[in-house]
């Protein structure tokens, strides 16, 4: 749960800041998607934009959390020694 909060909360703040900066420069009526003007109202455009920015920031935060794992966390076997398959070098004899 701690890692999830470490990912989503900073992403929420960055998503909000990115939306403010983006929509300060670009008006919702000026957006085009695959060559077609966006037909959504400004509130819907702001909402979708916020969630897109939030998802991008969450992906970045999740990647950072993944890269912070130690070698022990990455290489640790999830099975107890007595439950490991035969031939595993770390299995109990």
C-alpha cells in the first residue's frame, strides 16, 4: 500500500500541474485528434487531459519505484526452502 501511495500521490500532483501548464498554452477548442477537431466540451477535455497526464506521471513514478528495488528483493525466491522444486540449489535437502 505504501508503494502505491508513493506512486499515485506524486503522479496526481504532477498530473495537475501538467494540465495547468498545457491548458494555459492550448485552448480545448484548438485540439485535434488524428486530423479531426475534438468535439468534446471544455470540461470533458480538461477531465480527459488530467487523467492522461496523471497516467503518464504514474507510469514514470512506477518505473522509478521499480528501479529502487534492491538486488535482494529482485533475486529473492518467493517459496519457502521446503516448498522449492527438486533441483533448486536453495531447496532443503
